[in-house]
C-alpha cells in the first residue's frame, strides 16, 4: 500500500522487536555478541521462530521499498501535472492580460505603465486565488490517499444476521496464521444491504504497516477451508478501482492468449513470468 514516513517508523519499531527477540533467544545483549556459536545453542523451535520472524520482516521490507518507489513516482507525476497546470494557467492569464491591454489602449490609456498600474492588482488576486485552489485540491487528494492507506478491505466474507464483525475478521487472520492488529479504529461493512449481495468490510487500522502486513500473507486464504472465497485488498478510490478493473480485464485477456505464463498486477501494470 502507500508509503508514508509513519509506516517507515512503524516498520523500524517492528524490526527492533524482532532483533530483540533474536538477542533474547540467543542469550546475547548486542549484535557484536551474536555469532555462529550463539545461534547453534538455539533449539529447533526457537530457531524456526527466529527464521520465520526474519522472513516475515524481509517480505514486509520488500513491500515497503516497492511502495516507496511507487510513491516517489506518484509524487513526481503529481508535481509534473501541477507544474503543467500552473504553466497553462500563467499562459491563460497572459493571454487575458494581452486582451485587456489592447482594450485599455483603445479606451484611451496612453502607455504600458498606465495599463499595468490599473490592472496588476486585479490580475495578481485572480492568479493567487486560482493557484491556491489547485494546490488545495492536490493536498486534499494526498490526505485522502494517506487515510486510505491505513484501511484494509475484506471481500467475500459471508454476511449473517447480528454478526460480530470483529470476530469474523479475527477468524480471517487465524486462517492466514498471523496475529490480528491489537488496536483498530473501526471495523464495519460498507454499502447498502441487498438480497444475495455480500457487502465488503472496511477495517480502519492504526497505520498502513498493519494493512501491508496482512496483504503480504493474504494469499494463504486461497488454501483455507473456511475462507477460501474471501480476499483482501487496499482501500482504493473510485478512480483506482476503475483502473484496477481495467488491469484485471487486461490480465484475463493475456491469460487466455498465452496461458504458459503466470500473470500478476504490480505498480499499476500487468507483469508476467514464465511458469516453471
């Protein structure tokens, strides 16, 4: 999901916890004391726990790096778009100013300085107001994306009368064999209730790190007896959902055309690798 400084700090704290647990299992107090001899003293169960924790954090780190790269690309594109809008706005204002100059000269003003004195304040005010509006829209969009990055969507989880959604979500996490977040802001179904339709669940987490951690292990649901029809996804905006749906259709077409490859969606594009 989306990269943020908060997510980076959260991952840093998680890594510190994992390293502390390794030190505790190996009965050392610092990295300089951690060596082959200390690790050889670990029993099998402790060693498995250490390795699984490290693998989990490695996968999360890879996800974090990819998310950071994607975020940088998005910010670059947003900056280019904003610069283009500003240049276009400046061009429009200059065209309007040129028209105003011609009109004022026809109306009797004698010099360029007379025109500038009469119109500069008005033009600056209009330009600043329009620019503020554009910048405000960009900021609102970034804030919305930041908020969505801490939301996890759960689809395909059967809906029953008087259900305890929190317990249903905990059951999904047990099927993935990972701990559920200790604290969530809220968990609820979205949309109007309709016959024969399963409404998705939105889980508002404390941070995007909790969301990405669940997404990494969500593939385990496919082999789950209880939740094989459920799947997890980021909380996408309407535009992002439309874009993702188009990518899914493109991927299905590619699968039909060449089933010898394994296809997947990554960084807003369809990728493929040769099947083993």
